[in-house]
C-alpha cells in the first residue's frame, strides 16, 4: 500500500508542477536524508501533498523526521539549513537580499534547483519550520544564526517570517540564537515549547549600543526576555554579549530564574566591579530566589581591587582559596562567591546560594 501511495505522490507532483512550484524541490535533498525521514516519501513531498490533496493527510501523520540537530544560518545573500550532518544551501539571484525573485537550492551530490518568486530567507525559514514544528520532531539542539544587520532584519521582515506560522511549538532541549539584531531572539523563543527546554544561549553579537539602541532600550530588551515562559522555565539561560555595559544589565528581572550566566566577550568592555557589587546586593536579598549566577569577562580587571571591594562581610573559607561566604540576612543561608578562576586577562565568578543547614558545605 505504501508503495502505491509513493507512486501516486510522484505522479501527482509531475502532473501538478504549477501547483507545487512554491514548495522546495524534494529532488534537492540527498538520499541519506530521504531514507531517514521516510521509507517511501520525503518530507517535502508530504508537506506538498498535505496542502493540496486530502487523500494523503492521514498518511502524513505517520511521518517522523527523526533529526536531533537543526541549524539555520541566515546570511545577506544566502541561507544554510543543516539537518544533522546534511545541509541545504539557499542562494538569492542577482537582485540581492530581500529583492530576489528566484532562489537557487542545492545540496551535496545533487543538482541545484531554482525556485521562482521566493527569496533565500523565505524558503529556508519555511523549510526549517516544517521540520522543526512537526509534533514528532524531538530535537537535542536548535541553532539559529542571524548574520545580517539590524536594518536588513527589519527591512526583510525576518521576525514576521517566523511568527507568521501558527503550527506546533518546537520541541528542543537546547537552543542557541546568534543575532546582530535585538529582535533575533524574540523571533525564535516564543516558538519553543517551554516544558522541554533546558538550556537557552543568546549570543548577542554587536547589536548593543551600535547606533540603533541605547542603555534604556537594553533594559527593555532584557525585560522582554525575562518575561517569556521559555526563559523562566529553563534550567540555565546564557547571555553572551560584546557591547553591553554592565550597568545596563537588570539582574532584578531575573531574580526568579533557576540559573543565569552573563558573559562579557569584548576585552575592551569588561564588567565594572561596582556593578558586580550591585548584583551581589540583590542576590543577598531574602526575596531573591535566583540560586546561581555566573559572570564571565574578558579584559583586565584588578583581582586585588575586586577582593578589597568585597569587604569584610565576605568571610574567607578555610582551605578554599578564592572563595568567600556572605550571610543572607534573616535566613540561615549564605551566598558563596567563588572567584578562584579570576585571571589577569579574564575572569569567571560564580555566586551560588547555599544553606548552613547543609553540612556538606
């Protein structure tokens, strides 16, 4: 029966090329992917048939993509979609980003196909969502890398391409979003299933204080991130930035999170000790629930000045160099400040809430 369905599917595609011309050409996919996605039909065949023929809809429900890793890279004139170890390349015609009337699709070992009336970013996003949003897709990690400027992100309407779809939420354990636009993470995060999400990594390259934003807008940006259920329920959220000023990070917005890592990657823009002390004061509040906060920074920060600024209330711990304990008022808990990996050109400091009732500490 399945073989008959496959034959009818291919016949339908041959006879209705005009109807399906806006869908990716399944012939562009390598056989290794086709074999993994389904025994008789590849995913794009099935998505096409789901749209245009009710006869195949029940059969489509049985499709299991079977991928554990999906990566989408959006560049100025091309996009790349990785499905585990296989990739599909989408490239615009000569008219440029957001202006192309044709997209060329190619993969390893297969002949390239041209798709009319569609830009590379439209086609790549659509194909990624069809696989990632499928209810049987269970990802270990999703990576979305926006290598385009803020202006291109806005002019092309990239965020709308993601939010215009209204299918199932994406099931993934981890997500990493690399963006040069402050809207990048907001295009992806709301599409993720909160219950399955464990680690969120936001790699915010070059999009802070770059002529489009300022300190107040950054507070608003982090506030928007902190209000998402996906971020609140994650076991860890990593925030990596090049241009964020430490004074602009609103740690109070993350007071109820499970774990937060903040990484200042630019050696010319390390965090300020005064801002670290402000973060510590907030963590010492009995009402702050955040149990683990990590700060990493490139660039020179004086270790001696840091230790001196911690003050006498930070008690040294016997046989543990670079560790101090700070009592949390009105509780039997304390904040452990671990700066044992504080170097001359980089620093890693972890503040973790612990209890004196726990004899292991």
